[in-house]
C-alpha cells in the first residue's frame, strides 16, 4: 500500500471516486457497493476489501495487518469514508457486541 500511496495516488483516487460514484446510497448514508457480499478491489497486483482500500487512500494511511477498519454504521458493505475508522480487532468486536446486545453505537457515546 505504501507504494500505491507514493507512486500511484492519483490513479488510486480515481478508483475510489469510481467506487463511490457507482455505490448505492441507503437511508443511513451508507455507500453500498454490493447487495450481499463485501466487495474486493484489485489494484496494481494486490487485492483488499473495498472499504479498507477506500479508507487507506482517502486518509493516506498504510494499515498494518493488525489494524481493522471499523464501520460506524455497522454495515460491512459500506464504503462511505465518513463511516469508517481505524481500530483494533478487539475494539471492533467490542463495538459489534455492544451494538448487538444494546443497539448502541459505542462510537457515538
């Protein structure tokens, strides 16, 4: 990802723009790219989840293997950059547990 950010940023931004333009906006403000499964992006010989790609390019951040992209909206199909935040696997699971147990979005507390 570091090479993409350094050498292919403009091309990657166009790809992100295309993903967002082709996404469907739902009632929660989520930009959804696929109806039932998480979309993957192939770019410059690599493949990653579309929301991870969007987050990395928009925020110019290289993510480690241990970092996950958390969804404020709890919609794993969403690629809206405003709904994405970096975190740990533990934080992500805790968010999911709180949301399932109480219907509370812990990121808004």
